[in-house]
């Protein structure tokens, strides 16, 4: 980044000498040259003998302000015609060059700030501010302030000023005029051609989004890459995502979503609660043609499959270019884009994955499944669901609307699931309120509570005119793991305890009953007659199976009683998408077993083994299966139903760096992949992205024979020092959603 105006080195002298130094540069193309024609000057009788100050240029101090405000990475700060980006509640440095020496006793200078997006700005709604230049700094909390920092001892016509936007300033694009007066004579100078972006400020102790910890700010505001998790709770899949909030167009598109797509009133743009809630609606497409169009089928024609996106930048750039929703997204894509826009405008944000996340359509705090006599969930009667995983976001802020001034994490969710106040949006819901069962707290806390702590109930369905029989109630099935990327580390952090007390603990049950009492739904809690516990059922699933390999599914039946029992079992394997919707039947096994009670002979198995040719044609893009078991104990009324998820994992992409990374030097690298399938891969290609690559690379590899390795080489040039990441995806007709990433230091 070039040193705009060459003035960065002068600031270190200001605090020691009170002067600006002796080497003030001449104006160049980065200055704002202000016209001074008579049409911009108001003249009145002059009683002081001095004409008003004429402004010759303004120095925006891009480098110094960028470093001080942690905004120096924004693309618009160092392009040919830069735009200043700053954070509210923190002083902004300007240099003003007048046509004569500034005289504090006789000259008056004021700054007239106005939000660029509004045509009816006024002082009453804080969309306009008059800021007089004073001799000494003042407490700017809640108010604009400006003061003279110093004047130059060589060129006294140059004045250094500090202007501080209030800690509750409306975020957005601001323009300003400068008014100068001497006696009764005045002049007005416009800098409207050079607007300023003012953002939320996590570094300001009085801002509602303030974070005290440097490591948390670095991770949740400044980090441009991160991790999310998909898959299933017992076979998690790590996914790297490029947020790129500082890249070209990202800041502009974030405010576009807030002001144009969501149409949030400007006066509300100072409030991170309203802003984050609005952004959760603007990122999805159903209501106002927002950024991402969802697709939970297997047909992604006319767009990009969700598993092939590497980050938010390509999605937001495509949205800006086409002015249409981008095809296609699923929950982690929504979460990735929402993370980008929140971080871009200064709200600390992180994506969060919840495994076995409930979608409670009836707001009953239970997830109800109806099972037929074939052991199959009756999909046409199913409204509730349990997603294998769901990714939402957390934003960090105070909640004065809940009388909570301490900053904490709040859930927002851009995935269009349920309407909230007539739109597809969710949150912010206080994570603390979720844990404590305060489901009436705004916003959408009851929905989030159900996602992590509902009870899962199985019912035996005998027909429309027959009563249902409770098969089983599972209080531990929902919210098995809630996780996010650890701050400063490329590893997972388990944050389940932030959302819920340990399962079956006294606190967890008390919280559940508290939530139920606040719920308006009329329902009764039924409990399985648990005096029959002599037969126990457990799934046995082989771990760490790579797609293409054989695997075994088994139900272990243990007789804990004092007599023999005959058990009838239906064991099913179905494909399932990550939202919990079953697809096609892969296999079904029906067996009857006599389970003896003698120790050592009291265990039986019902099992099936599958080869790739058994499951390959039916496997969903994310390789998840639903294993279910319907069992009955002969000569008793006892029936059991249980289910679990099983995922075969994808192979890993390997990276090889051929040169030592160094800034501004070309680096050669290679990515490799071994085909794990017993058949050839066709139309294969690698997608490669990273902060050192100007755009996503697409490299085709064609056909890859069974069990053979394919590789491609590429080059990149790091543009800055420090830790960096490059990610890659592989996709083909037979194998998708294969990815990997490489961290390296420059």
C-alpha cells in the first residue's frame, strides 16, 4: 500500500514536539483540492479586517487513520481514488491547508457532516451534525467533537485536526462541508466528492460491539479466513471459508444489503441489534431478492452447487454484477456470507455449527416423528425435522433492550426456515437467554432454544382414526455438539455449554420445564413406561470409512433380564440430506432373534454389509445415511425405535509448496488427490482460492482412473506478510465436496 501524502512519519513528532515537522509535502493527486469560487463564499461587512479562511486542500491521512482504526486492509483505502474508512468513537486525523495562518482567536471553522444516503438529513434524527473546531479535545461520547491538534512551524497555513464521531454514530457513508468565518464574513467549502465510511467499533469501550480481548477482535473482526463444520456429529467435516471482508466491493455491498435490499431506515443504522437482524434477512432471497437463493435438492443446474463455493467474495461480486440472487446456497453458505458483511461493517461475527439441530415448526419444543409398521418415518405427515447439522451466526454486542449492558454472543441466522415478523430472518437471540430457557426474550429465542434443546419423540402410527403409541422419548438427541473455530487457532472450540446445561442434569430439566411453562402450545409430555428395561438396543457403526470402501451397520441386542426373549427387528439404511429428509432406501433387513439370558450368550446382532456398488448410486452429495431400527419384543407390548446418522468421509486433498513463500515473489505449488472409488472420475476439476490469488482458479483434470492420483500445479504471489491460507476443492460427476486447505507463513 502506498503512503498516501507521505505524512505518516509526521505523526510520531506531533506528540513529542507539538509541531508537524519541517518536511510537509506538496499536494498531490491524493489531496482533496477544494474550489474557492465566489459562488461558494458568503460575504458580509468585515469588522476584523481579515477575510475568512480559504481552504486549498484536505489531507485524509489514509495510512495513519487506517492503521489507527484497523481499516488499512479495506480495498477502497488504497485504490487510485481512495475512500477513507474509519470506526466510530475514535479520532480521525485530517490536515487542512488554508490560504493564510489559522488564528484561533478570530477564525471560526466548523464541519457540517451529513449521511450521504439521505435526502432529508436533519439534526433531530442524527443524520446531520454541525461540529465546531475547538482548541481542546472534549468527551465525544454521544456527540461529535473536533479540535486543533497542531500547526506546522514551517508552513503555519497547515492545521492538523482531530474529528471524533460519537460512539453511537450511524454507520454508513458520510459527506461533509467546511464552514469558515472571520467576523461577519463566511465561506463554505465542500468535500462531498470524497465521502467517508464510518463503521461500528469493537475497539471503543463505549461502543455496544466492544470486545476487550485483542485475540477475539483479531479473529472475529479482522480475520479473512476461517473454518466451519458440516457432516454429522459422529463424522464431522471441516470446511475452510474465505470471508474476504476487506476485498474489492465487499464493504460497498454490505451497505447495499443494509440500505437498499433490506431498506433499513438510516436512523436505525446506529443500532447493531437492528442492523444484524436486518442483515439476516438481506442475505437470503425469498423476501426481497437478497444475496443467496437456497436449494436443498440434488439439482443445481443453472447455478453453482453449494458444496463448490470457496468463500463469500465470488458470491457477493456476482450479486452486485447481476443484481439477482446467486444460485445456490445452503446453511453454511448463508453463514459465510453473513459473517463477511457483519465483519465488513465492524460487528464481531462468527459462524457456529450445531449438530442434530431441530427445526420445530409447531413451536412445541418437541420434535415428533411418526413411524409406520415398516420402520419408516412417514414423510408426508412430518413437519418437524432434525438437521444433521445447521450453521448459523453469532454476533457480539450489548442488549440494552433486554437490560443487558454486558456484551455477549447473540444468534442470528440467514437461512430461510421460519417467518419472523413476516420475513425470513432470525435473531439476534441472546445465547444466555437460550441457556436459561427465557424463550420470550426477543428475538426468536424460542426457535433457537428448540434447535439446541428440544425433546425428540417417536410415535407408532396405526392410521388416521387410531390412537398413536409412544415408542420412545429422547431428551439427548438434539444439540449434540455446538462448535466454532477457536480464536487464533485452526481448530474446533466446543461451545455447547454456552447454549445448554449438561443433558439430564437437574439444571437442564429445570430449564426445559421453565421453557414449557412459557410456551403457549397446548400439549402434554408423555413418558415411556420404563419399567421394561431388560432388552437394550445399540447401533454399532464402523468409524472412518472413506467413500468407495465397504462398511457394516449393526444393531447390538443385549438381554439384561432373567429369561429368554424373542425380538423382531427391522434394520433400514436410507440416504438422507443434511436437513434430515430421507431419500431413497439403500437396504432393509428383517430378522427375528432369540436373545438368551445366560451371561456370555445374551448378545445378538442384526447386521448388513454394503459395498460401494450397493450404496454409490444412491448416495447424496454429502454422503450421509440414516440408520434406523424398529424392534418389538414378542409376548410384550414393548416396541423400540431408534435412529442415527452415519457418514462416509471424502478423501483429502494434499498440498505441496515448491518455493518458500515471500511477499511479492511468485510461489509454485501443487495439489493432489487420489481417486478412492472403484470406477473412473469424469469431468474432474480443482477450484483453488486464497488471499494471495486475485480470483478463484479453475483447473480441469479430465478422467481419473480408479485408485489413481491426479495432480495440478499453480502459481501465486503473496501480497502481504503473516499467516495465510489457500484452499482447494475437487469436483466431478462421480465425486463431489472434496476439499482441503494449507496454512503457511510469508
